[in-house]
């Protein structure tokens, strides 16, 4: 029988829905869109259904989103949060809780379909199994929402004939059983419960009475627009914020491996400290990262900040404040400055900063702050700090908390790690004790003791010496309540007291405290409770991927397997005869320079470095070199986007060679110029494609790199633009992205270049409008490419840190794929190939030791290019064969932190009002 219903006459929930669902056995429904509208279904009636309600919804997901379970859950989370359900349903707590209970009881089951699989599922239909077992079906315009059933103008056509019921059921089953239909994500379900119990803290003073991170962060963009935070990130923020509340503040080196989200941990720690305190916060980062920091803070944490450009402040809205000679006029609570200000900046600006008091100072890439007098046997020498380290030693005295970030706390020498703790220890006894501490005065022995090279038992001085190492600094009670906590209580030590007077040892002789001290030393104080392990937080990807969270039984971090290709000896690319000839001419040029000028190795090898990228980069470089002495020398700087570190490198190169030699280097002889002319002519008279391009094209098309989404890296814009342009001509109908320094970013379609901003490129990648991206090393920092599953290194950077940074673009938190593919290219017989042969045996070992490859390996490339193999091997052999700290930093640097179930939320306006205040 057919029945027709129109809301013109009576509400459809009364005339049809509630009537039919009353005591019904089941309900299958093809509904409208997912998102927060899913909460508006008729929960009261559904609860009375004896069986199950199954709902299939459309959504804005892409079919690529549901290829893996992880990416499907992540995409649904983002779509759900994009509708701001916490605001839309702020007054609907009972209904939300009812909905949550229906899902948890398995009474209501929801599946979601991407709308680009079948298009928009505009048809609305359902099958209801009635109380007596009979079935009826309906179709119409009604979405499964409260407004549709109760308020909108809607029409509905009911048909209980077997043919109609069968037809609608088949339609439902088709969508329900589709491989693209995915269940409602756990996050969405639990978030419904959280929102139903949500309370807003409208006054920040109330939050300060019980300062807890979760109310301040749970509805920030990193949770509502991104994928939240992992346990190791929450752990560090909790740790730093908890310590900041103590009188002595938080003092840590965050040394997590590349790609584990150090920036967000530091920025969130800074936000919480800013909300709690009243003093300014200063963030010191490399020049290339200042805008990345500002972008991530506002986009992930809704956290205003200002960047110092050298003459003025610029806030998160790109508003430029008046040019000033007073850096203390920062318009936001958080100010970001470049390390260049410290390394090469004006003294009056540095003095102004040093005359201030800060809530917290954060330093990214902190390993750049180092002593000049490094080397074996120099550990006990007084540090001769470089400019950055000297400044940090001073500003450390002017801040309550200080956080230093680096993926390589040790580049070559263990003392580098001590230097970072020494910076943190200024005017703070909690780190290395006071000025009379052995941890300060005997760094070499301290390192040998914790590494295990030396033992206190071997010294023959016994308990007295053990006491000296233990008492200054004495660990906090939180280190171990039973041992350190009890001793502190018995000795009447305050929480902010870290030095026990030496004579106390005599007073406790024969008492239980003495036996307790003996047990502390016997049970591995040096290995388990030393200042290094207490103040260095280091987690590796391998550790997090392979250690299970005891609360969930799941690994702390989703595993992303890296399939590394191009590493075998037979995978080096053979050069065709004319390119081989060109490479030999480049080597001859390098040899001629080397025979004439005896220093300036980095510059002398520049042509070989660039020709090792691509022949096109070599050719453009040779053309510039012919004009060496006419063009400014900066035309030949190695990195496209200079940063403070490169400024240091330029100084190093100049100091190594001396100004006279440097000038001599630029004045090419006629023989050298002729060599360059032959090199250029060889390349220009042959039109074969570079074998690197042919391989890249093959990987993209035949090895599915394009389908997975791929970034192609090169050190040089010449190489990047050349390969992007050629790919756009050879792969029709596809947009190639180009991400480079300055204003050179853009897109290329069928050979036509259009300028785009870096932000435009990022958005297009996120929306999968760009699946092939070509980038210079400007893309190796600050670019998150979780939607891409493959990476091609067109060249191997001579600074190996760049390799880790490149890999970190895709092997990072939020990566949608379980497996990513990386192909490293090199020419057979090139400098890169020869270095690879020398390092291949030890490269993985070195990486495992340090977490990434130390910058010092850049010198290996130079020596090999100059045919000084013995010198190259000498550099390699000097690298320690084992990690200076084999003890596991991470064993106490992880744990379960539950923020997600937090129902109290700090008012967004209150947060912003606090953070938007300027320095006072």
C-alpha cells in the first residue's frame, strides 16, 4: 500500500516517523550528510527499537581518505570538528548524551561514504521492520535531522509492498556494504560524550587556581582541525609546565628525533607558561624558521605572536609595527627572533634583551650554541663560547624557565651535551648543582662516569666521593618518592633546594639515611639519576613505534616504514659518454683551483657539488663562474635560503682561507676559464635527457610514486625548476608544484609557470590538488607532507642533516600511509658516489648513534672532491663508534596523559586576551 505524506499538513515526525518506529524491531536508513547534523536524529524513539538502527551517510571525505583505516579515522575526525559541534550543540547536553549511549550500546550504527565515490547521495530512503515483523519502506526529501522531520517543508512516499521494500533494502545494502563505507570514528563518538559534559571556564583567574594543560588546549586547532597530540608530546608539555610552576622553573633539552613534533611541544609549553605568568616569552630560532614558528603557533594553537624582522615587529596578522631601535616594544606576549640577531646582530639590541626578565626562553636548533675549543682532551678546559652560546649563558640568568631543542645534542663530542646543560644551569642549582659541584668542575669525569668509562668504585675514595656526586645537585623528590623523597623529608630540604651541605654526611653516619644513600649508589645512581638523564628528554621514532602504551596496548606512535631505494652499488646512475666527459671537465676545474689556492675548500668544490645535483645546475653555475670577480661572491653561496647557520659557514670559509686567498680564488686564470668553457660547450652540444630525469619519470609513472603522492628534492632552484618544467610537459593534465625560497614558488601545467605563494602550495597539497611537488631545501623545514607517500632525492646534500630534514617531511606524525618510499639518486663515479662508498658501511651505524647524521660529515664530501681520501677517512674515523650515552633517555620520558576526556574548557577569548598583550 502506498501512503503519501507532506509536512504542509502535519509534522512528519508525528504522522510517520514516531508512529512507525514505535516498538519497531530495526531501522535501515540512507540519510543525508554526516557532520554534526548526525546528532539531530530522533533519539527518544530510536531508543525504544528492540533491534538495531543502521545509518549510512554522505560526507566530504575523499576516496583517498579511506584507503587505510588510519587515514579514514583521521579524515572523519577533521570533518566532524570542522562543523564546530562544541559550539553548535553547547546547549544540547541531554540529546548528545542520549546519542552517545545509543552508539555505545550498539543500538545505533553509523557508516560514512566519501561523496566522490558515488557523487552526492541525494536520495533519502529507509526500511523499517515493524513490531509485528512486517516491513515498510519510504523515500522522500527528508534528511535524518530534527529540523527535517519537524520544521522543514518535506515530502515522503511510503510503500510497504514486498517489491518496494526489497528495492529500497537493496539500495541500502549496496551502500552499507561498499568497501568505501567506514564506521564512525572512535574520536567522534568520544567527543560527543565530552561535548555533552562540557563546561567553559570564563575567567582565567579560575584556571590559574588549578592550572592544568587540558582545559587550555583541548579545543585548540591542533585538536579540532588537526589530529591532536601523541603521548610523548603531551608528556613533555606536562613535564615542562609542572616544573615551571616550581620556583626554579623548567630547564630541559628536548632532543627528540626529527619528525616527532618538537615545535608543537615547545610552543604549547610556551603558551601555558604565558597564560600562567606575566612576563614575556622569547623564542630564538634559525632565520629560515621564524615564520614557520609563527604560522604553527597561530594555526595549531590559536596563539598570537610577533616576529622581529631586524627593524620592526610583525604580528600573526602580518601587521607591521613601526620601525624602532627598541626591541623590547614587542606587541605580543610571545616574541620570535632570529639566531642571526645574536650571531651577527647589533649589540644594543642584544643588550636590551639581556636587561629584561623572561617567563621562558626557547631556543630551536640549540646545538648551534657551542664552544669553539672542541676536541678530545679539552673537556675540562673553560668553554670558549661562540656568539650564540655566549648570549644564551647570559639570558639563562634572566629567565625562569628555559627549553633548548635539538635533534643532535651531541654532534661529535659528549662535551657538547654538557655545554647545553651548562647553559641551562646558570643561576639554577637544579641542573648541575652550584658552582662547587663536581658536575660543573669536572665535566670530563662526569661524562666518563655516566657513559661507564670510569667507575667511582675504582677511584679508591669510596663513600666520600660518591657523596660529593650525589649531594650537589641532589635529585628532586619526584625522581623517586621512596628514596629521594624520604631523604629530602628527613633532611628537611625544601623543594627548591638542591644542594646538601657536605658536613651533613658526618651527622647522619650510622643512621637509616646513611644506609639509604648507600643503596642509591649501589642501584645505579650514575646511570639512572644523573643530571643528564634528568634534563635531557630524547625519544626516538624506533622507540615510540615499538613500545606499547600500557593503557591502550597500542604503540605510542603509529609505525611508518621507510622503504629506502637507490642505495645499492649497482643503483648509481651511469652517465652517457658526453655527460661523463662534462663531469671530468668539472673535476679538472676543481683540480686546477686546488693546485693554485690552498684553502677555501668549500668554494673550490662548488662546481662539483652543483653538477652532482644535475647537469643543468652545473651548467648554470659554470656560466656564473666565468664572471667570477665581476659578480658578487654571494651569487655562489650554497644554500638558496640563507640562514644564520650558513652565515656562520661563510665566516668559517673566509676565516679558513683568509681574505687574500679568498680574493685570489675569485680571480680565475685563463686556463681555468677555458676549462669552464669546454664544460659548458660539452653540455650544450648534446641534447640527451639527464639520466636522473629519466629515472624520476619512471619512478613516478611505472613505480606508482605519482599515485602515492611524491616530493622531489634538489638543493638548487636550477635543478628543481628544470625537472618540474619537464615533468609538466611529459605528464599531461597534471599540476606540478614548485616550492622554493623567496617568491619563486608556483605551479606548472604543461610547461606554463604560474607564481603561487608557499601558503597556496601547502593548501593545494593538503587538498590533494598537487600530488607531485618539486622543492628546494626551502621545503625541508616547516612543510608537512602527510598526504604524500614517496620522496625522490635528486641529489644528496653535502650537509647530511638536510637528508634527515627532507625525510622528516613525509615520515612524520599524521602520515596517512603505513609505508613511505624514498629513492636517493647519484651519478656513478661522482663525488657523491665515492663518498657513499666510503660511508655506506658506517652510515647507518652513525645515524643510529646520533639519531641523525652529524654536520661534521659535510667535510667528508669536500675532502673526497679534492681527492683527499685519507683526510676524508680520518674525519670518519674520528666519529665515536658508540653513542656517548647508551642509557635510554626515553625510559622516563613517556607515559599516558589523558587530555581528551577533559570536559572543562578555558574560554578562547580569555586565552587570546592574555596572549595578545605586549611585553611590559
